[in-house]
């Protein structure tokens, strides 16, 4: 009798361990379907290297967009890719099935047993999809089109047996093997009873879609950093070049010169922002002296409105006021008789000031809200006590209100410090023009111009943009930690 | 009230001195001037769209409209692609905001549950992306490999999880007394039922705030349209369209041609730019004054978190 319990315990332990393998396998599969380097459906190099299995399954147009010409010429049948998409969908469904099984494995015995059936069906579906992929690969290797030579066809649509195929096959086979071993360990009688999953795992499963989305759209993005270490040739082959592009940034004269200018612009803009960061505080302090509620409401509504307007619209406003045919020139014309006939937005040497003023115009009223609220929280007794001591209006403002706002202000200042390299793209993009680009190009705009707007596009532009993005991310994170540490050691509170 | 101010305890009465009056006049004047500066550009754009187009072209409109007509607005229907962009913007704003709010509410609630498996780990995992930004090119590559370039879903899917909103909802739900949930548990309600029947209605104030922020952000969004919609002009958002109208004159020529079709007198570049600008901002300017308290509540909540 004792021996049987011991055996059962041992068996349960083995079963639990195998369930962990299933869960890990499921999550791993769920991750790699989004990784383009691990696409088992890339049966020809004509399929773009940035296509993941997931994309193959959801978008046929992406699958074939480098192959439009060969398909049109009949070098390869369009149906091959329709079937490739179907195969990818089947593989994807198989993986989802295994994931369902893994999710149910967190439940009670009933749930686990139901989940167990999803395991071999998932494995088989993946296997079937892979078989489809294999047959389609064979089709591309031995095309039906006999009107042109095989070599020519292979040149047009180069067959490529993806090694990733084996990875997925391994996954499918492991799923089936796991099913067999778990069933062997399990006394296989479908139990009656309530289907349920333990609360702690159930809550996790509820949160799982959110976690997965976070992973796909935030963490997976970091994969793109690898581009900083590769050189892409015209034929689309990536070679690892180490820190070549990092060195290139500093050794190539023209690039380095532009980079220094960009850094200067970035620091100047952020610096001007830091220098004027007290403006919202002043706004709030004086705003609190307005006692008429109607006036307060009107002023607050109107001054916070610009914050919710896009930078493009701000640019539209700027054009209407300061362009060659804008309001300002018409007003000048009305007074002096001649229009200056120039656009005020194209003056290179005042661009820093212009950007600062637009920033102040857009943000001051909004940033002040937090201070206005802080002021309304100040104990009125302090003002009364100060009044008894003979403090006048400005005395109370300077010796009570302002010091009470310093803690909030210091947090804002530290956050601004952490963001010193991030000016944002929109403002500088919309206001930039060929005449002011020298002084307006900040890091974010520089990365955009390199990556997406490159005139004289060269091999270097995209890796360079990545190098800069990556360094900026790392430095910004470091600054954030420094700011947080400063806040912790001075105020005893963290800001993140 | 006009010239004396009672303190809260009701005792002392403060008489305004002449210096106080000077201060008030200057203070009110400065704030009114700043408010005017903030408002005038919008007003200026608007009066230009309803004035006589010939006068607008000559720059004769400065403070008040002349020859009021609304033909420019009806003429917009002839502007190629504009209607489609409006539709893209409106639909993506509504859909993505609705999903984002529901997801934030649900995630915010689930992350308050202490017995979730490795709750702290997963919560941090979800929140950390708030503090880094991989940059445009890695982002583009990721979206491309997910098949989200030239795809309408690019306006929806990436915006579902917004860490900051999850934090706000979580903080809010944590401030709701725990006995409400406990009594529901005793009555036999499950997690999902508690969420739908209790937590969702109770957190409406915070959800209203994140709705309005989310909607404004979506409405103003233009980076994703600019960078991801490389070959699909039909998916451009309204802001992107406006950007093109403002910066590319060859597009404006097309507008002019369509303007001739519409029988509006003297339709010109400037007027079309102004009118599209007003249309693209109108929802915000109209809605903002009524929703202001939600915005203000939003920034205060954020500040509590720090």
C-alpha cells in the first residue's frame, strides 16, 4: 500500500516536470513565431528576410512582395504562396493548440486532461503544416515550368531549404512525445467533476494577453538593435561587422561634423527648456492670485488648449502668421508700406529661440496645472501666520508658496534632465526646412532623416540611425537611473 | 467680495490697498494677454476660412471676418483623399481608444490581485517599456516583420497596452475599499464577474480620463502614418494629410484643380490649408472645454504616482 502511494507521488512529480516542459515549449514557440530570423516558411530567398512565420500566416502580400515580377512572368505559381500561407496558418494553429494545452495544464485534473488532447493535435497540426512547407519547397526546387531552363528559374526564385524547419519539426515531435509520456504517467480515465484552474494561474492567464502584447510591441523591438552591428550588401546578405558603424560615426569627417552639430542642437534645445522650466511655476504662483472664478476658468481653459493640438497644426498656425504671406508681414506692410517679403520661419539663426517660444506657448499653461493644484493644497494657516508677522503679498509668495512648490519642481526638473536627449520628433520635423536644418536638427530628427528621409542614401545610413538610437536609449536609461538615485538620496522618494 | 476678502475662519478682514489694485490690474492683464495669445491663432485660422477668399488671399483678414460664407467647408468634399483620411482617423480613434480603455481597465484590475502567479514580476515586465524607447528604425523593423506596415491594424494593435494607463487604473482600483470586492466574493461572484459588474462601473472616473487622453493622442498621431504607411496613401491619417498639404505644393495644385470643380469663388492654397487645419482641430477645440476637468484629473493622478 505504502509503495503505491510512493509510486504515485513519484509519478506526479514526473508529470509535473513534464508539464513544465510543455509550458516552456509553448511560450518558446509563441515567441519564435514573431522572430523573422526563425521563419521555417522561407522556402525561397525571394521571401524577404524580415518576414516572420506570423507575417507569412497573416499577409500573403507581404510574403510575395519581392516576388511580384517572377509570379507575373510565370516563373513560379502564385498558388505556391497561397498554399505557403495556408501551411503557415496551420503551423500557427498547431502552436496555439499547444499553448492552450499549456494553459490548461495549470488547472485541476479535469482541466489537465482536457488540455492533454490539445497537445498531440497541436503537434500533428504543426507537422502537417511543415509537410506542406516541405512539399512547396520541393515544388520550387523542381518547378513545373519547362519553357525556360532550371538554372534560370533558380536564379529568379532561388530555392532555400530553411534550417528553421528542423526547429519546428523538433517542436512538433516533442509535443507528441510529451503527450505520450504524460499519458503514460497519467491513469487515463476521464474524470467527472468541475473544470477549474487554480486561482493564481487563472489570474496569470487573464493577464497573459497583455503580457504577450507588451512583449511583441515593446521588447521584441529591441531585436532591431542588432542592425547596428551588421552591414547589409546590395544582395541583401548581412555580415557581422562588430563596432564598425560606431567607429564610422567618429571617423568619417562629414558624418562626425553633422553629428556634433546635432548633439549641440539637442543640448541647446533641452538646455533652453531647463532654463525656462520655472515659467510654469511662476504662472501657477501668479495664477493663484486671481480670485475671480470666471476669469480663472477662462484663462485656464485657453492656456491649456494648445497642449492638445498636434504639432502639425501648430505649424499650420505658424505658417498663417509668419510665412511670407502671413499675418505678421501684412501687419508690417500696413504700418510701413512695404512687406518684408520673407518667411520668418526660414531664419536659421533664430530657430532655437523660435522653437523655445513655441514650446512655451504650447506647454506652459498645461505644465502649470500641477503647481496650481499643489498651491491649493497649501495650509491657509501658514499665510495667516505670515500676515500677522507682517508679510506682504510678494513676501507670502516668495517665502511660502515658492518653497512649497520646490519638491514638485525638483521632480519635474529631474525628469526633464533624464529626457535631455529626447526632444521629440514632431515639433522639429514640421518646423524644419532646408534653410534652418543646420540648427533645428536634433537627435530624434537626425535619426528620422537618416532612417527614412535619406537623400544620398548609402549603406551606412540605416546602421548609423540604429547606432544612434541604441546609444540614445542606453544613455537615456542611465540618466533616468541617475535622476532617480538623486531623488532618492535627496528626498527619500523615487520618481519612477 | 469685490474689495475685501474674508478669510476662511471668518475673523480678519483684509482691506485692499492701492498697491493691491495695481497688482490685480497688471496680473489680470498679463494673464488675459497670454490667454489671448493662446487663443488668437485658432480664431485667426477660423475667420480666414469663413471670409471672402479673395480678401484672404490679399491678407486683408486680421481681426474680424469679412464677407462671411461657408463654401470652403462644403468644397472640402471635393478634395481628393481627404474624406478617406477623416474616416481612417475617426474610426481608428474610436476603435483603438475603446480597446485600449477596456484592456487598461482589465489589466489594472488583474494586477491588483495579490495571489496572481508572480504578480510583481509580470507587472514590472508590463510597466518597464514605459522607460525606454528603442528608436524609430528598430520600431519600424519590428512592425515590418509583424506585417503591420501598410496595414490599418498598425493604428490599433500597438496601442492596446499603455503602461501608464494601467498604472493609473491599478492605483485607482487599489483605492477602492477592499470590502466591496470581499462581499462580492462571499456572494459567489468570480473574478470576471466582479470586474464587469463592480470594478468597471466603479472606475468610470479614471476610465473617462484615460479615454479622453487616449482619444486625443490617437487623433493627433501622425508618426505611425508617416513611417509605416510607406506605400498606402489611402491609410494616411488626417494629421498626416494636413502635413502633406502644408509641405508639398504639388499636392496643393491638385486641390486647386478640385476646387475649380466645386464652384467656390477664388479657392486658393491658403484657404484650403486653413480649412483642413480647422477641420482637423475642431473636435478637440469643441470637446476640450467640457472635458477639461478630466484632463486635469488625469495629470493630477499621474502626479500622485510621480
